[in-house]
C-alpha cells in the first residue's frame, strides 16, 4: 500500500468482502524515522512480532504492508520464532524451563 492509512483502509475493505475465508493481516509501519532519537511505541512492536509469528505458520492469507515498511529489513524467521515468548491464559508453565528461556534472551533472575 502507498502509506499506513491506505494500508488500513485496504485491510478494512478486504475484511468486508472476504467472509473469513482467510486472514487479512496488516503489518504496521514503525511510525518513526531511522534517525529519530526515540523508539517506536511498544504496541507497534508487539503487533509486528505477533504478525511475524502468525506469518510463519500461514498457509494462505493476505498481508498488507505500507511501501515504506516493505523496504526495511527484518530479522530472520528462525530468530523471530526462537526468541518470542507466548503465554496464554490458564497455560501451565514449567518455571525452570521458563527461567532458562528468559535468561537465554537477556533477562536476569533477581
């Protein structure tokens, strides 16, 4: 899409017509410039990571991307899938395995 607004509008139009046959996902722009001294909003980072996780498992669907976002490099799929942590409501966790995984991603147990 031309820009973020066009991408959002296109997603809404496709969702209206597609009747849930396959996902129509929007890959959000960082909404910052490369020389800005501040980081993108946490919600944008979360949305992008969520979409990248979904995209790795998609067999069909549409991903809408603003043109400026399409020009930026992404981390390799193996890195994204290997370093994300998904926790679901009522999920049972192995605390030792969880601690090891968090520590391997730069967290410290204190």
